[in-house]
C-alpha cells in the first residue's frame, strides 16, 4: 500500500523526515513555506509505514507529489499507476 504525499499549496519545501525513516499516521513529513508571508503549511501522512521516496525539487505547487509512504494497509483501489 503506497500513499502519495501531495502538496496542498505552493511554496518552499522543507522536509522534516528523511527517506527511509519509519513514520506514523498523522506525522508531519514536510512543511511548505509561503515565501511572501512566511506562513508554514504542514504536510502529514495518513498511513503508518516507511517514507521511501521524496522529490528532489525544493519548490512545491498545489497537487505536486512530494513523496511516498509504503504502508501495510491499502487505502486506494482502481487504477493506481500514474499515466
């Protein structure tokens, strides 16, 4: 069960967790900081698992994939592969 972590807003991307670390549901993995206001938006995982992939780019835009968490229970179904 792989959970994609998606940016809710745009800004400078700062990771709080390293790839390969174990994470718990609700744990903040990254922050997106608005460069104009300084406001930080926390991005959390919905699954327990391993944070195994992350983007190398440091600027996020809404809907951009920031990383992935490999969990133990499936949260999605249907067509799961990216086009």
